[in-house]
C-alpha cells in the first residue's frame, strides 16, 4: 500500500465512515497515521467525538492516529490573500487596486476553490514525513476529480506563463540597450521565480499522486451511485491514478427467515435489488470490491467503527522498497 490513500465518491455515500475506519485500522497495525478531511460538514469530528481543526492533533484513545480538518472556504480565502500579497509586492502603488480587483475576480472563477485545496494538499504531503500513512477523506467525486487533475493541467499552464514572461523580459532588455548596458532581468525576476516555484509544487503533487497514492471509491448499492462510480473510475485512470478498489457501503441487512409482515417484505425486496447491483460491481467493474458494509442502526463511531474497520479488505502495510531503487 502506498503512503497516501484517498477515499472519494458521490456525496452522502459514507466516505468519512470508510476513510475513518481505514485510518483506525492502520493505527491499530502500528502505523503512524494521519486522516485529513476536506468535508465542510466536519464529519470526522463527529466520528471520533472530538473537535479537529487545520492542524493535526491526536485522536483521543487511539494511539498513533492524528486527524485534521481543512476548511475549504477558509483555505480559499487564505489562498486569495497570499496571492494578493505576492502580486502587489511586484507592482507600483498605482496598480495595487487593479491587481486586487483582478485577483478577486479570478477567485470567483471555476477551479479557484480546487486550486486552493490542492495547495493545502501539497503542504500536507510535504510535511508528512513523521507519518507512515496519510488518509484523505475527500470532497464529492466531481470536485475531487477536478482537484486531482490540477497538477497535470497547471504544469503546462505555468510553462506557458513563464514563456510569456521570459519573452516580455527579453523585449524589455533589448529596448534598454542604447547608450546603456543591457539590463539582465531574467535572473532573479520575482514573477518568474514564483512561477517556477509553483511549477515545482505541482510537479511534486503530480509525482506523488501518480507514484505514491492509492485511490478507493465508496459506493452505495444503487443505480445512480454505480453510474457515477463508473465515470469516476474512468476519469481517475485516465489521469494515470491507481484505483485500488471499491468499498460498498450501506448494504441492507436481510431479515431472518421467520420474519413476516410489510417491513420484512420491503427489506427482502430491497436486498434483492442491492444484490443485483452488487453483482454488477463484482463482475463489470475493473477495480475489485474491497468491502461490503451493512447499514448500522446507530452512528458509526467507537466500537462500531472498530467492526467496520475489521470488514475492510484493504492492505495496511507499506509497499516494500523497490529492488531496483538506487
């Protein structure tokens, strides 16, 4: 198993339950584990009956497990302010208001939210040396896919921006030649430096996601969830990401044979429908089914979370070093 493990899926399928159970299983196997949530509802705090924030903190009563919750809105705002500071340092005072206006507009466009979250993901991955396993409880599928596609997309975009900046500096230097010595601005140009730093960050993220991350999709046994999961598998694989398996959550328990009545009839009909979907997931999807989790009457926390963790057929031990590694 890779160091970084992502759990995704459509909204409401139980990603937080499954990712928390897997993080618990890793900690019980003596792996120093961090679970990272980007769920605005902060469900991880509910699962462990403990409030978390943007900094990792120990989960009470579970040795070796830390948790943190990233607030997407706060992260987007922080990203906005950092971008403003970086840009306004490079322009004249007369341009500051216009720069602020343009950056505010840019942060209202599609992708700004995902870019801010990806920056935070990169920070977490870079600062996770003390952990054996980092488990990400991600946002619903659409946002997650946009997020995970950013490194590849933005590397090329930053290359184009840097090329334009180099062309502009070269033209400026040529214009400065006359009776004066040519101005060598390319080395140490703050904007070029920032673009190159950004590119290096996204190259790091792309390398980690492709080579040191495993992806699991949580799916409910219904037709809508199956369709969205099929699309998500195709998209993740198209980005070269390693989709390791499907965790089927919220299966209906079958009533005892002697039980009769309207409720028992409903449950048997529902179980039959879910079995058809379960068969489709086993036979028609490339990633294997790694968990079949029944619906619980009570909230999944405490001892119930322990039982869910035991039902996950997901490897916890780290991948051994490659024999070809230098």
